[in-house]
C-alpha cells in the first residue's frame, strides 16, 4: 500500500475534459483510520470538499464544490493511489457527476515539497 495521504498537497496534471477543476486547483488531503477528506480551491472553484474511504490503494469518495460563478456541483470518484519513483503520490481518478450529466478521468499528483 502507498503512503498515507495525510498532509499532502495535490494538483491536477491537466485540465480534465468535462470537469470543473483545473491545474490551478489545489487539494489538501487528510487521512486517518481509512477515512479521507480534502479541501480544495483554485481556478474556477471557490471552495470544495471531498469525503470518503480508503481500502488499500483504492479511494472512494463523494465531492461537493462551489464555483466562483455561484453554481454548485456534486459527484462521486474512485481513485487509485500510485507511488511515483521520487516518493510523491499520484491519484488516477474515475469520476462521475451526480448533479449534472457527465463523467471522465483525471490525474492529480502530489506537489513537490516547498523548501
């Protein structure tokens, strides 16, 4: 199993087609006892939250977000945690909107530690 997500900062590697987050969105993860949560913002997203579970290297969570234009949206995501050669983590995601039509895939990677 890859390392804990707790305290790690992630960003999308590209703007996902059909998604609302983008490369300027930042996800701050917390993990304890198989439970995960993250707060995120940046780009078109004023504020977002996700809550879910981790079983091995599989995450299963729901997300809710408020866009800067005042619209809200919700969805479900399943991710696979992958450890990169340099020790950072990558999340390979498959998501689906629950508040609107659409689904897709995306990749977010842990940002290098700031020195």
